[in-house]
């Protein structure tokens, strides 16, 4: 208690105050209002939660959301790890080129990129025309309005969010450690698996957390590029608000998503000792 | 100690300054002399501004601000927070029903509208809280390159027939106009004049048959037109007027008005509208047959005032959903049936809409 009081009277306490007030106003206050919509309708009520428990459709939408997000995180990680490794170990000039190549799409609007995928992956799009011209397929493949379209669209958007945290951690790994391992006789794959990979785990964790969180909230890309199997909870929330004006139920779905994601993080963090991994900077 | 106090107070002052914008929000209401009209945007708004807004501004001296789109959730937020900045909105029947449920509209002042104009507007479009401005219909819209006019789907039964008419379909998902139960029943052979009251279970059986044929369930009509233009689908259930507009711009799209479902976009007054008299005057001017004809020439939606057809050529009229040729093969969407609450207090718009969402997710 004494320590807390001392903190708030200190310089650090005063400097944090503006950010804290802003956070309270634009994050905590709307959340409280949402909880109000979810639990109150002319008096305290659990009717929205009862309705939610009764209907399997909303849990299916939730599971669609999680399925898409987990898949996006895994695919992005698999693509980003080699790329970040390349960026770390290559020449500064090549690194600059790679960075620019990553950043330019990053600066383009998500909506524009999503529409571009409609053109590229469509029945008469670039990919199908190429496949047909090369004789690899006999008819246009269905690359849109299913999980393929959604994954392509989302992975492209979220790739930088995985590459940069990975690169940030990898670039700080002391390359001497690698050299020592090699000089002690370890073959390259052992060096990668037992030396480099464990050292890069904080970056992996940070990247995965970031990508997963962003993926869970995606609305536009699954809606435009996906099919009925990719209907997300975000779509259902939007429908509740714009079509049915049912703010109470929409708030309930929003809180459900928040609770599930928070639960996932609590679980994963306990399981993997995430605190130790991510917060490793201060100590070491 | 003194330095610490100064820093702390500096922090608090900064915090207060940062929250400033949240506390002196500029009033968003229309200033006196201004009317805010909300419509769907795009070409229609351009035509509206050119003809109706110009005439209104000249007649009354008021300035008109056009906004888009008429999101019902925004109206709800506005009315419930007491911060109403929209005066007149033009929106579809399901949105009107949604807003009425939360008591967000003012009744239309029919005494303020020219009797001659009202006489030429269909009775279905003259409701207590909504007055029809333009008429459109949900039609069979198809890609005329992939499915030539000579052998295209002429009715909903043929749209459901993927064997004789192969290719993807697109129907709408979300929005108060879904699901298209009437089209499903027509596809099953129900005569057009015996549609209502809808046989719901029979319609859903037909929807089950439709599901595997649909390539993409669209969420905006622009999306449907894009899917048709790109050849992703060969036929869809969307707004004919949009198809005609695309055709005029060179897209390989055509429309068959057979078995179309007629509906209207209507003028409504937001609860708490500042000057009801001026708002009604705007609506009255918008219903002028000459102005409606001028708009219809640019954007192919049917004018609600049939007197407008006197000012349109036969060629221009042929494109419109409400021309005598086209209207005789279509039926009116029965907004009464869709807005009458059932024993559980929910209207078919709500219960069928919810059922549709669940049906879609649990595929």
C-alpha cells in the first residue's frame, strides 16, 4: 500500500496519468456500457445469456472464428519464420529490400487488398487462368468463398505482424552462440532446433499473440472472401446491431468473444509459462 | 518536493486537456436553415441533389445536406442519446419496421402533401410512418454472356434448376430483406397470387434445395452485381434496377422482370426532427412527378408517383420495374404479413431473419 501511494506521487505516476485517463475513457467506459446492455433491460436480466446458451449457431460462429484465427496464426508463423531468419542473416541491403517489400502492402488499405484478392482468385482470375493455361487443371478451381480465400487474404495482411516481432528478437540473438555450437561439432539442424529456435521463442510468442488477437477481430476479410463455413462471430454481432437493432444481444456476443479470448490467453500463458518467456527482457 | 508537485499537476492538466474534446462536443444538429436528408448515396443522390434539392433550396431558402447510408443502428443511437442530427431518411420497409419497434420515427403529415400527387401513389406506399419515394424489385438478374437471353432462367423454378441451367447462384444474406422465401415458394410452383400467408416450412424445404447451388451469399447489392459481372455466378436474386444500371454501363448483365418482388424505399421522419413542416415540404417536392421522371431517366428506379410516366418516353419506361409492361408480372412484397407479430411477440421479419442466420451458420 505504501509503495502504491509512493508510486502515484512519483514522477512515473504523474506521467502515466494522461494515458491512463484516456484508456479509462475509450476502453473501460465503453466496455462497462456494453456490459450494461448485456445484463440490463429494464432491470437486471440474464435473458440474452439464456438465449445464447440455447442456440448452437452462435457457438458455431465462435468456433469458426477460432478455427480461422488458429489456422491463420500457424500458417503465418510457418511463412514468417524463414523470412525473418533470412532478414536477420542477410546483407543490410537485402534486408532493406525485404523490409520495403513487406511494408508496402502493409500500408495499403485492407479493404482494397481484400477486393484485389477477389480479382486474383476468381473463376476468371489470374491464378485460375494460369493454372488452366499450364494445363494443371481442367476447370477453374474454387479458391474463393471458402477457407482458402479467407486464409490467403488474412495471412497476407497479418504477415508483417509476425515477421517484425520475430525479426526484432532474432536480430538480438548473439550469433557467437551459433558459431560456438558449430565449432563444438553440432550439425546445422541441431543448431537450429536446439540453439536458435529456443532463443527466438519470445519473438514467436509475441508474434503469435499479436496475429491471433488481430485475426479474432477480423470482420471484412472473412465476410468478403469466405463462405457460410467462415461466418465469424463478428458477422453475427454486426447482424444483431444493423438488422435487428438488438444491442443487448450484440453486447452479449461481444462479451462472449472477450471472455473466450481472455480465457485462451490465461490458459496458454499458464501452460507455456509465457510470463517467463515474454517478460524475459528485463531480467536477462 | 516542489518539482514533484509541479510534475504531478502538469500530468493532471495534460490528462484534463486530452479529455477536453470529449466534453465540449459541438452540437451535431442541423443549424436553422439547414435540412439533413439521408439516402443510399451514389448515383441516386447525385440525381436527387440535381433536381429535388435544387428545387427545394430555391423554394424555401433552406440548405440541404445529403448523408448516406441510412443506418438504422445510427438512428437508434441518435434518438436514444437525444443527439438527433438527421431529419429525413429514405430507407426500405424492413428498416422502417425495425425503427418502429424502437419508436424512432415521427408520423408522416399527409395533409402537407399535394392531394394530386397522393392520388397517383399506390396505397401500399402510403403508411403511417413511411411514404414511398421509389419502387424497385427483387428480380432474376443474370449474366447475359454466360446465359444468353435466348436460353436464360425465366422464372424461379428455372433458377433452382442447376441441371438445365448450370452455374453459380447468388442470393442475399443479412439485411431485413432476407430470406427470399417468396422466391422459394414460387420456385416450388405456388401461384403468385396465392403466396401470402407464406407456407414457411415449404419455403425452407426449397431453401435447403437452393443451398448447394449458391456460390456466394451476398451482403450488398453492389457485391451481387460484381459477382455477376465477373462471371463468378450466372444468375442471382437482386435488385433489377441495379442490374439495368450496370447494363447501361456496359456490363454483361440483364434482368427478367417475371415473378419479381416489388418493394419501396420510403421517406421517414426521425423522432425529434427539428422542423417537421420544412421536412414535409422537402418530401412533397420529392414527390413531384416531373422531378421523379427526371431522376428516373438517370437512375432506373420506378418513381412512386405514377404521374411521372407522362414525362418519360416508352424506351425509358421499359427499363423501369413499375412500367405497365413489367409490373404486371410482379407481386408486391406484403409488408403487413412480415411485420405482424406472432404468438411469441416476434415478427416474421425477426424470426425468419434469425432462422436464416442460424440456418446459414449450421451448414
